[in-house]
C-alpha cells in the first residue's frame, strides 16, 4: 500500500535553513507534479504553503520552497523564524486506489 | 474569498451514524474542476483524507473507509454532506472540509469540528 513518509521531527535555529522530506513508497510522488505542503499550528486548520511541488500561493513567504527528486519531495524553509514552529504535512495523488495521501507529519522546532 | 465551515454533532455513540455538513461560500461547486473534500485528524495524529466530491458529482473515497462513507452535495445550498456509518471510538477526530483543485489539492480549509465517539 502506498504511503508518504516524513521525519517525525526536525529542528533548527533562527536564521538557519531546514528541509523536510516526503518519500513515497511507490512511484506516486515521482509520477505526479501535484505535491502540496501544509503548515498547521496547534488547534488550527492546515494552511497550504506549497502546491504543484514548488509553487507558493499568494501571501506565503518566499522563505518557503519546494522541490522533488524521484520519489522524494522536499520542503525547505530558509531564514528560520520562531513563527515557523508548527507541524508540516505533505500530500500527493497516488495512482493506486488510495487516490490521495497525506504524510505522517513533521514537527518543526525552532530552537 | 473562500470560506468553509463544518457543522454537526460533537458527540456520537458507538455504532451510530455521523452526519457532517460543510457550508461554503466564495466558490461554486458547479464550476469545472472544483471539488470539496473531507479530511480528519485524530487528536495528536496525522491528517487522513476521507472523501472528495467534484463539480460533476464524481465521488471518491478512501479505500480503507469506503464502505462506511457517503458524500453528497447540494449546490443550491452550497453544502456538502458526509455521512460515516458505524462510528467507533477510533473515529474520534477533528473533521475538516476543504476546497479542492487538482493542482493545489486542498487550498482552503474550514476550521474543523471535533467529533468524539463515546458511550
């Protein structure tokens, strides 16, 4: 069964850059350019940060960027700020019957 | 501006059927390419996609829950309804509805509604 695997946690100091990976167990991510990333604060709804692998919706800081290589998509946050501390989820379509998948989420801690 | 809001019971008993309504504004579910999806999140856990309904009434379900889910739309009321049968305590979660476009997947979300399953 398809799945999207993210690291449970990442951390970084203010001003640094961090990267969160999202690896598909099959060719789901590799076959599609429809990978999205969401930011979620505790008790709040997720917010779209990246769509189509590397596009930012209007209003999202250019410190957030996305990329993809093979079956792994990545979210990079540069110039880390305290306000970036949140949970981050990737999502993608899948060619299997699952249609849509979310990753398990990554907790970002800004030290 | 797109807004969505979930409504429904906050507490259901095991084996009961849950009915949730998503009321939206700022877009039409008759526009080609548009959909509304339901996603849930158990406390402290990850997001899980449940169901999607498209402008043309095409419906898609998560395979793991498909037998228990039904999604419908009422375009005149700008509403999407999700029913989940045979609720179990493991279905306790915050349920979100979201605006869907194929390239953005879920780009606008409701605030979510916490549903607790307990006797």
